[in-house]
C-alpha cells in the first residue's frame, strides 16, 4: 500500500526511506508501464534531473540529521515536502521543461519560467517528477483529445480516466505519484478523480495562482490537487495557496496556516460527529431530476445522503432554478474566452509554424489547421462565432450577467447551508471511444460540476462507492462532491476526512 504524505514525511525524516528511493520507484513504474501490453499513458515523460533533485534533498535531510533533532525539525517545518515527488499536468510551466498542453502546435516548446504553484512546491522541498497527459489545451472530459493518445483508467484500462486532468488522476490512482497538480475550468479535476476513485479538490477561484498556467477560460480556470486523502490535499494546498504579485486575481486562503500546521504536525483531524450533526446540507432538486443519471450513481449518492443523516446532519432538497442555465452559460463563457486565449497560437507569437510561403493568412490557417485537434478547433469556432460582429459580444455579455446572478444565488444559499452535495457526474467512467464522437454527451459530463466554477466556490470529489460489477467483473468508482462557499476549503476537507475515516478500505 502506498504511503500517504504524512507517512512519507515521517519515513524521510527517520531515514527509513530516501527521496532517491521514492523517485526511483516512480521511474521504475514509468518504465514498466511503457512496456505494458496496454500502457496507462499517465505520464508523458519524467524529467531528466529528478534523481539529482532527490539526491540533493537526501543530502539536505542527512545534514540536518547530523546536527540533531532540532535542526531536523526545523528543516521539515521550513520545507514540509522535502524529498517528496509530485506530478504536473502538461499545461503548468516547469522552467526548462517541455510544455505542450498535449497539442501538436506546442510540440518542442519549453517553459521559460516556473508557474507560481511550482515555485511554492519546490520552495517547500517537493520534486516535480514529470508532466502528465491531458485533453488538448484542457478541452475535454476523457483525456482522449490528446496528441499523445488517451490515458487509460487504472481500474480497468478499457475505460477512460476522465478529463481533462486524466493523466494526473491516473498517475495518483496507479501509485505513480503521491499527489498531482491538475487544472479545472468546468470540472477537470473532480471528474477524473471520480472516475479513478481518488480525491480531487477544486479550490476557490484565486486561492492558487494561475501565473504560468496556460489559459483556457481565464475567468474560470483554477489549479487543483489530486491525491489519495484529504490530508494530503490539505498539505499541498497550504503550501501553494496565497496571494501572488503576478496574478491580480489571486487571494489569500484564511485557513492556509492552520491547514499547514495541522498537516505537518500529523494532527489533521476529521470533522467530529458532533460537528457533522450541526451541518445543514442542500441538494439541488435540479440535479436529482436531471436526465441521464445512471441508477448505480443515484444509489451511491443516496447512500451518501444516508451517511450524513446518520450523523445527525440536516439534509434538504432545495430549488435552485438558475442551475438549469449552467451548461449553456458555462460553454458560452468558456468557449469565448478559449477562442480569445488561443488566438496567440498562430505560428508567429507561439506555436510550430507551418509556412506555405504564400502570405500571412495561409501561414495562419495552415499552422492552426495542422496544429490543433478537432475538439480544440470546434471550441475555437464556436467561441469566435459567439464573439463575432453578428452578436457584438451580446451573447457573452448575457452569459456573464447570468453568471453574476448565479454567484449571488449560490452565495445566498450558503448563508443557510454549509454544504451542497451532488454526484460529480451522472455516470461512472465509460469505455474508450464510446463518446469521443459525441461532443454533447461529453459536455453533459460536467452538468453537476460547472456551478462551482461559475460561482467561484470550492468543491472536493470524494470516492463514494462503486457501480455493480460489469460483465468482466469491473467495479467502476463513483465520486460525490462536497461543495462549500468561497474560502470554505478547511470545512470541506475536514468533512471529506470524516467520510474517509468511516469508509477506509471500501474505496
């Protein structure tokens, strides 16, 4: 069984393991997977200097140990993740390393600087292992829209891992990394976490800096964390969170210092039964009445409701009519912003140039036609149409108005309720190729997650159960999300930890 971050830190501190051992294990798993009959394809590559970084971490720990327990304690307080490896989604900059967003148009590009989240993890002693597969430019729900081929689900490799952070989720679920960074625009951390049976946090917008993250929808994008436990997420989050000079939308997380202190001391506590009994929980009627929910997912969600009720929590079904607009509102905003953000990839400013020698227009067309995959092209075309002179941006403005109303109504709901809970997705993971040619079916995968992104609040996907075994005996994981108000990460992580405590060994 893989070590969690607390156990890993203790093993490094006591000397019962080394950073080199942890990194070498990851290398061995990566090499073994490359030669497997059906490769998982979670990592696109491991960085070439990771053993050097591990040796440097081991030397730092050894030097502190020689000075005595006080020096060792000081090191692990200053660098709470010293020697710990982690995985990086392929749209987050790591200086000097390839950054392609799983797209042909960026093949060979290397990041000129670290993203802020990388800088903060490295300052805490963590070691970036390598870059993980994703849907091209984070546009997808299955990690099938990748120039490198799909990432498969570790539970059953005939199924998708979810997207767009499918490589990050699969790497954690398969034990190839203790935690991983993903990104979310409409559910791209929580969805693969649900499909792969792990935990995935989408923080409040601004809690994690977007500096150095390739933009999809700037008003929606957020870095997230995938791991095997809420405590692991809490530690990584506490290290990365906070205001950043380079990101004007960044904000401090009020509970960051508390989370860091608790996790580094090994005292991160699940919410007590007494506090669980005080919770007021809302379930939007619109989600319960949505079409296409798998009966197995509905059964798992009912079990989740019953768990909360057994703890004495109040669980109410509430009407939130504005949620009926979520899909339309989200895709108007996200695709409009994507079209604008991706205009820079033209073969002149960024991107592999394909120049037929017949003028700028032909260069632009050939570069983008050959560089972008079909889903990215689809979203650019729709986004440009929405922003076209015919509409004069009216459709985008209307969507932003609807979004502002949704933010107000969700904020008002949180004045009465502590949490909103729902399934992460109407279905569990589906087979590779099953929906790849059906964009509407893919888009509807996000129908329960999108409101969190539009309202800029926080949510965590927890592994809640399984579908009944299919014909080949596979039990596919099902995730449920615990959503909270802006800057409510501390509460939802502690509720998730209470859930984990009562369901250890089941998921």
